[in-house]
């Protein structure tokens, strides 16, 4: 997908990893020393995502598609 970034943000690419359970993936990230940028959030189409940061500071998304 393509989403708008804040006007002050530089251009970037965000990697997303498909997971079965977004909340469990976020819990694992934090248990391993990462942090949460955007907590698990439902999307209008029923999908769910979260944006996290690993201990080195690299952000990525975890994503679960709805059963459509």
C-alpha cells in the first residue's frame, strides 16, 4: 500500500512481515528489546497492523490480513 507520511518526514520504504497474530508478534518484539511505534491497529478492510522498531532502531511493520 501507499500511505502519506508527515510533511516533515523524508521518503522511505517500510517493510511489512505477514504474521498470524499481530499482538503476539509485537509482544515478541518488545520481549527481545524492541519498541512499539504504532500499536496493533485494525484497518477499515479488517486487516490489522503494527509498526515496531528493533533494538538497532530499524522500524518494520507486522501485518495480518483479514479472512476475506
